[in-house]
């Protein structure tokens, strides 16, 4: 009874927790301006510092897995959210490039811990029946959707408060991390307690390697992990570039918050309707999310490079961002749903670790490439080159996935399903 009650408590709390802690609040609309205008750091250096973030996540993936296995998901969530608090505190108090890198380190530790165990905590708390996947996707989608709505309000507030003082929205972000940490203490632990043995790092490294070997035997899962990691890395890597292009074409800083708020609401609506995306596009869902994403990058670059009409550039930027945020909303609940299908708790942990590893490796490569481009060309041209390179890769991967992903259960080979 206590075990069942603990699981129900986690399910009931998860949506509220997710909508306040999925990512930073009061942050993304102004962080680029905070670093470049308030702190006086160049756009290329900001992007370079951000490229360290996925490297740090890679470095701490194994230690984070050991921590989660040793302490359990509840305590790990508390620790992860505490590191995010320290990250924002470092951004506020630091005054140069080095402090940003330190903040990225702290943020990476917090996010990698949360990324490995949050969704697994929810999935483990759901009843193991045929509705488990759809219920999981609905709760994930609801939490993600509500986060976008709250983030939209926070973005508007942060944009206007930034014009008064750049530090005000950052202190609000700091408060939000404190609230997220508090909510994480309300979860119940449902894992078996294990002895803390940090000497297991070597064992976990071997386990990660074996996970790639095991998951690689399933063509469906291998393709989903690689493709999902790439699309997620693209979404994450162009965050700063969006702010940079807005600054480049002369959009006033006080409107950053309004624009990102509208985008957040649109993304929230699309996340809320993730099941409709799945039912409408079925096995073409990932293609209908990824292709508009990469081709919109090329389009925004072309318009802003060759047009001198300010109103046209602004309209293009907003329309393209709308397309990207519509695609972003349902992506995360859906990719997690597809990855978790046909799995058990042990395999889901391996999938999460492999996904996070590849996502961060690809994010580093994309962000570092973007930073290097930004030193020798405009943001618009950077969008064009990135869009062309990533567009080719995405098209080739989609073509390879046509007969391997999105099939009916009986159409998969025994080799695809048996290991799961």
C-alpha cells in the first residue's frame, strides 16, 4: 500500500514539478543580452562558453549515473536542482568569460542528473499496462505545455525588467530554481536503496559501452536514439543564435521577452497536442518536425542576408521562430514516448544514458561550429551554413529510417524487440 501510494504521489506531483523546473524560467529571453550587454562579453565568446556545456554533461554522465543508482532518483533530483541554483548564482556574481564557463559546468551537472532520472521516475511510477506509454506521454506533454505557458509570462516580465536592470530577471530565475528544489523534495523514492559506492565509475563506464552494444542490436532503437539526439541537439544549439539574429537586425531588447513569450505559448499549445501530431502524421511525425526545423534555418539566413528591409527581416524572424517552436513543442514528449516503447526499467536507464551522451556530443559539435562561424561571418550567414549542413544529414537519416522506425509491433523483427 505504501509503495502504491508513493507511486501515486509522484504521478500527481510530476506535472506541477515539470511545469516549474523543466528548464530555467526568466532566463532564455534575456540571457544573451545579459552576457553581451550587462557583462560585456562578445557573442562569439558567449557561444563558445555554451559549447563547453555539452562537454561537461558528457564528462559527468557516468558520475551522474553512479550518483542516481546509489542515492535514488528523489535525492538525485534534489541535488540536480541545487546545482542549477549554484549555476545562476555564478552567472550573477561573475564578471568574465571564465565565470560563464564555471556556470555552464554547474548547470551541466544539474541538467544531466535531472535528464537521466526525471522521466524515468515518472515512468517507474506508472502502472505497467498497455496504457502506460500514452499516459506517460500525456503527463509529460501536460507538464511541458504548462512550462511553456509559465515561461511565456516570465519572458514578457524579464524582457521589460531587463531594460530597468539586467540583474532583476536573473534574481527571479534564481528564486525559480529554489522553488524547483523545494518541489523535488516532495517526491517519494520507489527504488531499492543501494549502498553508495563511487568506485562503481569504472563499472558504469563499461556498462555504458555495453549499453551501446546492446541497443545497437535493435535497428529501430539505434536509429531513434541517433536521430532524436541530433534533432534535440539542433533545438538546443540554436537558442543563442536566435537572440543573436534578433540583436543583429535591430529588435529592441524590451521586445525580446514578448517575442519569446508568444513563441513559448505556441510551443506549449503544440506540446499539449502531441498525441494529435502522432495520430495525424504517424510514422512521418519525426520528419514533419525535423525538416521544417533545419530548412527554416536556411530561410531565415537567406532573407536576413539579402534583404535591407527592416520590417521584412523582423516578420521573417518571427514567422520562422514560430515554425521552430511549433515543431519543438511535441518533439520531447514524443521522442521519449517512442524510445520508451517496448522497454523495461533497466533498458530505459540505458536508453536515457545513451541518448544524453549522443545529444551532448552532437550539441558540442554544432555549437562549436556555430561559434567558429560567428567569428568570421554574420549570424544570418551562420544560419545558412548550419542549415545546409544539418539539412543534408537529417534528410539522409530520415531516408535510412523509413523501413526501420514507425512500424507496427508485429512488423519489427524479433531482434528489434527481444533485447528490450
